[in-house]
């Protein structure tokens, strides 16, 4: 968490819109998402399940869904390179070197029948020929770096021989093997118990600090982001609701949705809460573009126009923005 505003962005997302088309059914998942990550910076993306966080992460990586037509508008650049116009071949050859991802369930992204060392260095060996001995040594180094004990022996093991927490470390080793400019972690700890969660997040922070890459931590739990990210982007129903320094968003949120999220942070010992008891209701259907503010129907301070007019981006403070009519009124009143 040391980035300065003078550094060039490693990730730029501009007004990104993603629709999935299946027959005559259209799902409008992302509706104009913009964000930026600078070198060495860690940002959090937080929002309820179904908000489009994973679709956003996959679109940034250049992964297109199979078997679905997808219509993407806007721009995604990683270190200045267009991720949307790139061919599948280009995306594959870039794989892991520009942007790479750590998944929620590493077991699903790893092949159970292949020794882990081969999978860790796959992104590197796919792009260029590397002698097996060197590739294996690189994998052992990475395992050591992510804190897997006895890395020489563990490199030869299969995924099924690891605990959940250790397997997530293998996933992190694979994601950083090709020195990505941006590392995306999509709910990397939800399957883990609280102590292991914390260790994995500490490890990500350490890796980020050592490598200088940008880190995007995706979660439905705002409480996880404090002290681990410089800035937070709050998403709801495919839109950015609020963005600002994490410490400020988490302590004095401006948007009514963020206030609700904060009130719903699960206790550390309790079960993960999927709904927001503090707000009630659920996400609007994504089968139509959202008119006005997507949160209007659940919002305690909604006005008539919230249902029909898209809220403006309101600058609450330097680097702190909320998309909300009520916040716009408050700002107007204090002028
Ligand atoms: N391939 C797809 N085809 C159609 N709809 C999809 C596809 N992938 C995701 N979606 C829809 O996009 C919405 C957002 O999903 P997702 O990005 O997984 O949310 P989050 O990660 O925030 O929980 C969901 O309504 C989901 O059903
Ligand atoms: Mg998700």
C-alpha cells in the first residue's frame, strides 16, 4: 500500500459494459464500470454476490465465456495493452505475464492428475521453451516464496495431497510465476477458515509489496479490505456505487448502499452472510438495463428521480466519489 498518484496505471477499465446474449435473452451484467490501478497499488472490489465482480475480473483477464455470445463495450488496458481487441492467441501468449488470477477454489483451476510444479510454471512454459530442470527449480522457488514447507518434496505432489490453505498458496505461486503486472484475486479466501484466510491475505500483501505489481482483491466482505488495500470500489448490480480510499469508504461511507454493506459485515466467528439484513431485499433483475440507480428499490433515502435518472458521479472529497442523488443534494447544500 505504497503507490503514489504519479505512477502510470497498470490497469485501466473505462466505461465497461458487458452483456451476455443467449437466444433472445440478454443479461446486462456490467453497466459502465470504470476503475484504475497503479503500479504497486492494491485495490478492493466489493459487492454482494451477483454484482458482476467475477465477470469484471474475467473480462480484465481477456477470458471470454464459452457457449455464450458476449457483447463488450468500453476499454480494458493492462500496462497500456488493449485486452478487449486481443485475439484468443494473443491472450494465451500473454497469459500470466500481464494479468493473472487467483481463484476462489484452487482445486477447480488445478488438474488433480498433474504434479503441482508443472502447473505452477505452466504460464511460463507455455510461452517459451524452458528446460524441465529450470522450470522445476523455478516452481520450487515459488513454493518457498509463498511459504509452502519442504518445497522440493511438495513440488512433486499432486493437488489432492494439499490442505485448502496450502493449495491456495499453490494457486498464488502459479498466478505470480510469470511476473504479472496485475494480480486479480477473486474471493481467494472464502473457502478457507478465518486463520488461514488471514494468512493467505497477508501473503498476497507481501507478494504485492515485494513485486510491485498491482493487486485487485475481489470480495463480498468489506471487512477484509481494511488495512490491505489502498482504495475500494463498491459495486452493485453491475455499476460502481462508490470509490475512495479504503480507510474512508470503510469508516465514513457516502453511498447508502455502502452504509448498508458496512452494517452487514459478518462477525468473524459467524457464518458468512449472503444477504444484507441491514437493507433487506435483493439485487434487481439483470434481464433489463437498470433505469436510474439500481439500488433505488432498497434504498432508505431514495427519491422519485432515483428510479428513472442515473445518478451523477459526485466528488465527496479528493479521490472519493459516490454515484448518488442524495449525496449530490448534500454536496449542493454545503456549497
Ligand atoms: N456466461 C454467462 N452468461 C450469462 N450470465 C452470466 C454469465 N456469467 C455470469 N453471468 C451473470 O452475471 C451476473 C454477475 O455474476 P458474477 O460476476 O459471478 O457476480 P459476483 O462475482 O459479483 O458474485 C450474474 O447474474 C450471473 O448470473
Ligand atoms: Mg464472483
